[in-house]
């Protein structure tokens, strides 16, 4: 079920001034890993125009492009919402799910702010992305990878403006190689 945020509480005891977006503001700190990860999925989905397709929370991929290409989005950042002695390294985990390498394309997203004062996940200029096809990750059996490996496999990161083209290009390559079962 999709909601918009302006929905009012259906519980009379809560009053008519309780809205779903009030809950969102209370519950979701954009600095947490979970929210940042969901926001990265949103950014990729928005770039690809595939936000109208709902993927189950326990599916081994996050987005479905053109009803065929399964995209897994991973997020990392230098700044965390806990006290840090130093900036975190960019790392992406969970590349292999319990079902194996179920996604066709992996988008490794990085939020680049290096201080809390510049932290604003909605600023797409602070994000970069590496797009890697499943074959490369599966061939090496990677469950996780860091920034150096992402750079070695995919080159320099791309910005939001180039994200859709990069993902669609990888989808095209992967889907040409994927054998579809005949109906």
C-alpha cells in the first residue's frame, strides 16, 4: 500500500491533527544507515523512473527496471550518526543474498559529505555511484567491497545526472547474457 504522508489518523483518540508525515519526521532520522539506504534506493528509482513498481521488503533486489532488470542498491557514507573518531571508509555489504547473486545490476551509492554541518542527503551533488553488473561480482564471489575495489571494477564514480544511463547500459549487457526460461 502506498501512502502520501498527508493521511490523517483514523483513530479518534489521536485527534484530527495527527498525520502520517508527522510520524515520518519523528521516526526517520536521515542520518541513520537504514534511512540513508532507503533514500539511495529512492534516488536510483527516481532516476530510472521505476518508483511505481513496489518490491517486497524481503526480495533480494530493490528495483525492477522495465519489468526485467533487477537492481540492488547499496549505500555507504563517510559520516555516520554516531560519534566517530574518524570518517568511515566506504564499504558495501550484503552483495550476495541468501538466494545468491539475485540482482542483475548493483548500484553502489556513496554519500560524500565529510562533516555533519554539510550533511543533507537530499542534495544529489553529495552523492556518487558505481554501477556494476552481476557477472563481475558473482565471478569473484564478493559478499562485500570497499571503495578501492569499486573504482577498480567500475572506474570513477558517476553523478546523479549520469546514473540512469549507466544502469540501463548495464541492464542491457546483463539481460543479453541472461538466459530466460521459455514459457
